[in-house]
C-alpha cells in the first residue's frame, strides 16, 4: 500500500508529471528537424546551479547535432552540444551540455556581466518571440554562468558578427560548471523579462549557437547560411507554446547617488572641492500588455558609465562619434535604429525627466521617447523639450517600412524638427534600404531653414561573394539636432566588393580573399549638375584567416581632394609688407595620395591575446574652421592592444595609440598624439569587482602653414582676422571603482576620478591636478 501511495504521489507531484503524452523528443538540427514541440511543466522544482540533475530535465525536448557556420559553413560540428528546453507557467528553461575533447583549453573567466563574447567560450540563445524574423532577444552565457544579453535587429549594421546590440539588460538566471567532459549551463528566463504576443498558442523563432574561442569556430543547432540576407529567417521554432502570461509586470528602480567634486583653483593652488551633494532619482517600467512597455525616469543617474576612451583629434574635419552607453536610453530603443542616424539619444545631454513607450501591436512596431534636456541650471526657455516618435510596419516575410519624427524645441522660434520615411526590402540574398527625410529649423526672429536628406543602399550577402553600393545626398541646410549627421551639403557614392575562398577543414589557411572599396564625395550642386567630385578614395585589400584564430589583413589606398576656390573664401596670408592676400593652394598636391595599412589579430593563446594596426598615409592637413585641405603631410599611425588573463578572475587591457603627421613641404612635425591606456579588473565573484583605468593623453599640434612659403594662415570675417593656434595638451586620467551588482539595476558602488595635467609629454614633472570626483551609488530593482 505504501508503495502504491508513493507511486500515486509521484504521478501528481507538481513538476513531476510522468507518462507517455509528453515524453522527451529529440530534434536533429543537421537533418532539418527544427520544429520543436515544446514540453510544458506546470511547476518545475529546478535549482539554477548548472548541474542539470533534476528529474524535470528528463522531460525536456533535446536538441542536438549542430553544424559549423564559421569558418566552414555546413560542416559537422567539431564538438558535441546538447540543448534541453521546456516551458512553465512563469519562465522558459534551457540546459546545455557542451562536450569538449580538450576541456583543459576551455576559455572561461569570472568576468563582469556583458563582457564575455569577445574572450570566453559561450552559448548564445536567440529568441524571436514574435516570430517575425526581424528582432530577437539574445542571451549568452559562458561556462561559469556569466551573462551577456541584448537585442538582435535585422538591418542593424556591425562590422563583424551578427547585428546584436549588447547594451540592453534583462533579468534572468544562469549558472555554469566546468566538468571533466566539458561544461554545462542552466538558464531560466522569466516571462516577465520578455515581450510576446497575447495569443493562446504561439511559436517563437529559436536558435542556439556555440562559440569555441581557442579555434574561433562557431556552431549552431539550426544551420546558418551567410548566403541568406536575413539570418533570423534560418531559425528553428519553439512551437506549441500555450497559455503564456507574464501577469502584472512592473519594475521600480529607485536610485540614490552622492558625489563630491573638485576643480583646480589658482587662488588656493590646488583643488577646490565643493560640498558633498546627494541626488535621488528613479526609473519605472510598466507592462501595459505582454507586448507594450511604458518606461519613465526622473533625474536619471548616469554616473556608473565608464568614461569614453580617448580619441586622437589632431587633424579631424568632422565631429567625433561616441556611442550611447546610458541605460535608460538603451533598453527598448532598437526601434529607433534607422538607415541614417537622425535619432542619436546622446544629443539629450542632461535629462531631468524622460518617458518612453515601446512595443509591437500586430504588424506595427511603435516607439516614443520624450525628455526635458536641462541646458542650464534650472528649467528655463534655454532648455529643450525633446520628442522622438517612430512607427515601423512589417511587410512580407522580412521587409519593413517606417516613419520617424523628431522635435527638439527651446522656444516658439527656436526649434528643430525632422520627419522621415524609410524602407527595408529583403529578398533571399539582396537588401534594398531607402530613406528620405526633411528638416525645418527655427533660428529665432521667425526665420525658418529647410533641408532634406535621401539615401539608397543595395546589399548582396554571400559566403563567397558580397557587395554593397550606396548613395547619400544631404542638403546643406538639413539639420538633425536630435541625430548625428557628420557631413552636410555633400552627395556621396560608395561601393564595396568582397570575394572569399575557403580552405578544407583543419587546413592552415581557413579563409582568404580580396576586397575593393570605392568612395566619392561631391558638392551637392556639382553632383546634380554633372560636375566633378571633390574627394575620392579607392582601397584594395586582402585578408587571411588562419587556423587557431589568427587573422592578418593588408590594404593599399589612393585618395584625391579637389576643393573649389570658393571654399577658401575667408582664408588669407600676409605678405612681407603685412598686407592680406587670398589663399588658394595648388590642388595638384592633393591628387593621388597613397596609403598602406596592415592589421594582425592573434587570439591563439589562453593568457595573452592582442591586435596591432600599422598605417602610413599621405593626407591633407585641414583648416579647422573651413575644413578644407591646406597642405600635404605624411601620417604614421600605430595601434597596439593586448588582453592579458593571468587568472580566471583578473583581466587587463593594455593599449597604446600613436599618430604623427609630418609636413611634406619640409618634413617638419605638424602634430603628434600618443594615448596609452591600461584597464585592469579583478572579479571577486560574479557580482563583485574592482576596476581601475589609467590613461595618458598627449596631443601636440602646430599651426597650419602656407605650403609654399611656410607662412601662417589667417581666417578673416566681420572685419577681424585671427591666425590658427597650436595645441599642447598632456592629460592624465585615473579611475577606480568598486562595484557590487547582483543583477541589472541592483547595484552598490564607490568610485573615484582624477584628472591631472603634465608639464610636457610624459615628463611627469610639475603634474597638477585639474579635477577630481568621489561618487557613490545605491539602487535596487524591484519587480512586481
């Protein structure tokens, strides 16, 4: 009787329902068995510890037989990988057994969250919850269970790898274990962390890939082909998902920060520190439906964002681009990704409040972001009200059409508004991307300035042959103050072509091939009138990928510049008598400028990895105000970066970038810039780490000279003339940060920053502090 009672209890115990209706089924990815009947367990008693020893895993669907997609597409996987999956009423569960014939060579570090895919072995889960083949969640985990997550957006551009933005963060659980046969991981993703349709039964697009870092091989369950323009279209499916309900979804994230800032004061001969300041802010997220989310923020805190790495800016014609890193603007805003960046959230400099609505309703993706950008110390007419709106509709199998509208208003007469249309039309191998936008800018006193932008791009993807061609036309009066458009008044044509050959499995040379890039710029009126270009560049290169994860590339280029005389109006020289005369250089010196570049990346060894770039290029020196070429120079550039992993808990990045420009007229030095940087991080646990950054920025620049007589140039306007000035800056930047972050949004940290000025390049004499700051933060992410 006791035995019968025990058997009966097991049959009805939550999470342990036995019997034939839902027995585990195997799915062979290499044979195209990609439609998974996903088991459903009502209340699994799973402990996320990486062991996969609970009885429920015996009820899960088993996915196996991966194929290689990089470098030898379609070949059998070099290592055996098994994936288990089932769903419950509150979460979806994954278990992975990653077998390895050389377990001692598995790369795994106790890294900071969102910092594993470039260094460690990992498993990447891709969930297309709307099964629309356009957008998917990405959850990556290394052998220790360290997480990296983001959003895959078809149409997003990345130079290498799939179009994944790893900045958004989600709440989920994971754990991993190294074993004698390889490693295993367990993952639990709450339904509250996902957005999906409100349907009684649905199917999600799904794939899982495995990266083996020592070889550079990537293998996937659903076979991937680079001959497909849309990689999400190659996914399998998690089918028969029923009764999915995230329930009430709300997150509240209060944030308390404190800081004490100091700045150098000649009167005190050192740093004059302000009184300590404390700020309170909060973020709130509410799930209006399972597929529509409302976010709000008040006095958002961005102090945890690491400082931008220094960029060399000694001969720049256009503004430098810095990527967005602030959490509120990152999550859920992939809908604002456009063919041309008329939305650039970093243009919102100091938001007081903000609100965001994102989601999908039927075939429509919608997004709204509004903020009050404080440009002064308090809300006033000089501050800006920002509104960004976006609608995009799915068309056909994987194409889209969309609308965008941006409005940045300071007053009734001072504003900038942009409206645009875009389309992305996808066939099996080809993608046509189109965009048109118009702007209206109020400059005050009732004046309105209008301009437009159009672009068209065609891409052909392929494992062996790929190419792209693009036309971009920007009116000189086009303004996108909520975006980032680098060049105005230009028309640009650009084309790229690449051919790849692949070696056999295990060969020394796994892939190699040449590439060709051609680019031309015209003044907009000249282009449409059929006149000649003002700037052109052609580059021919080749790359080699060797066994054991080593890459070498080499390229040569030729550039030419030909600006019209009218572009130099306002630029003058003084003759021996002190009289001004108009300056216009001989344009022949800017024709046929040559360049050579070599790049080597080595990711072969476990403890030391790195890359080096060497470049020589003949380049014009540009006037800082008019941005026109003045004289020719030889530019020598070296960029070296080493990643060191002495232990599984310590990682160090050591890098140095150097550029020198020498005038071709006399070989004299025009500018020199050297930026060494060291970033070291020790991870005590997955949640607790200490990080320090040391960066020295030495940048020197002389004045622009007449290339014939060596006389200084002067810019004249409004009856006044001024000569160009040199620049001599030697900054030292120090950071130290202790952080405890058990999950995104829940964090405690203490940080210190210090800026110093050296008397000369690497002199380390008379080093004076310029500013410092002590920062503290406590926040907690409540989920209901």
